[in-house]
C-alpha cells in the first residue's frame, strides 16, 4: 500500500513538473516568435529607409552639385553586413546628410520626388519609433522571464539568453555601443 501511495505521489509530482516545464517553455517560444516578428518589421522599415536614401542619390545628383557625403554613406552600407542596431545608426547619419543637402541646396525642396522622399523618411521615423518601443516591451518581458525564478531554470536548461534593447539613444554622439542589456 505504501509503495502505491509513494508511486502515485511521485507520478503526480512528475506530471505537475512536466506540465509546468512545458508551459514555461511554450511561454519562451511565444516571446521568441514575437521578437522575430518585430525584428522582421524593423528589417522592413530599415530596408524602406535605405531604399529611399538610395533613390535620393540620383535626385540630389540631378538637381544639385554632387553631394558625396550621402553617396559615400549609402555605398558603404551596400557592401557591409551589419546588425539592425548598427544599420539604424548609419541610416540616421545618412538621413542627416539628406536633410543637410536640402538645407544647402534649397532648390531641392521644390523637386517633387525629393519632397516625397523627405515625407516618407519622416513617416518611417514614426514607424521605427513605434517598433522600437514594441520591441523593447517584448524584450523586457522576455528578459524578466529569463531572470525570474523558477522560469530561469527552464531558460538555462533550454539555452535561452537575455536579449539587448533597441534603445535608440542619442545617435549624434560618438558612442556606438548604445544597445545594452
């Protein structure tokens, strides 16, 4: 009789632990799916910004004396494989160059395609800010799960690691290591 009670108790405890492990693991997977989704959305917006800046080169060259700074930034970006964090920073620099072209050469502001690109870049900035916030919210919840007991047990057993925030700190400074845990 005692063996049956011990056996039954052990089975119940094992089943409860197994259900808890599976639930926690699935919770991690849910966060990973959300993180991948928002990273894909960020990729799309960054690609859109890059394409807009790429189109602006021909418009600037055709309507103003050649502006090598923006051309140089875009050409460098074409040939490098960099993270979204670094790409965001580099595109920020290229957008600043794009805007400075508009200030140096006011005749560009009368070119319809230049104005369309400028408006689209402003819209993409709003999009990227919203995506940054959503990404950071998801990362906060994910990192809490990794750091919290007892879910950290499942995280360490499954090899889940903390993720960095996409914080968008001051992009005009010289500190390139802005993205921290």
